[in-house]
């Protein structure tokens, strides 16, 4: 399964407007669209989030590599996510295949005749050791959305 050519589901610093989007994705994708990952929970990390298996939904984007960019993008993302191979003991994340539901954010949904069809995508989940730590003492992001985790900035005083 590790050789499958699939889109990527991103949910943290690779989202548009976040620090790694332009570094890793700009010029290497042919499509980026909002999507959700059911069956997952989102946790705070040290400047980036972790997704783990759970009874929730993570909000992010479905990213399709541009023509001729898949291998390069896969290598860059594996390096960024500290993924060394399936079940490697030094992995920070595991790259796994999951069903992702593309489409607009729920607030943008208008009644329509057909629901979005789930697609298979690569998702970087927290590695098992990280997952254990998150489950026992991590900080969940209840909304499942990395971009909404921060409180609004306080008003500035002159």
C-alpha cells in the first residue's frame, strides 16, 4: 500500500497561510480543496498539530500533487513529518491511507442533490509513542481545526 499514488490530507502548518504551505506546496500541487477527516482527533504539538485515531473530525485540505511533482512532494512531506518508513521506531508521524471527505467547510454547505464522495488520501498521524503521550496528557483542539485553535488577538492599547 505504501506505493499508492494518492492525494495528501494536510491539517496544520501545510494549510494555506501557514508557515510550511509556501515552502513545501507552492508550485508542486495541481489542486487544494477543503476537506475533513472523520474518525480522528487533533492535538496541540510544539508549534504544529498531531492527528490521532478517535471519535471526532479533523478539518484540513486535500492536496493533489501537480504533474511530475508527486515523488518530490512525497519525499519532502515524509522528511518534514519525520516519517522514516512504516512502523520505524524513530517516526514522529506514520503515513497512512484514510478516507477523506472533500468539499466546502460545513458553514459553506448549501443543500444539494449529492453528498461529497470520500476519497483515499495519505494522512500523517502521530506515531504510536506520540499518540500514547497525547492520550494521557496532551492538549486537544476540540474544534478539530488547527486554524481556529488560537484565541482572537487582544485589542491593542495606544
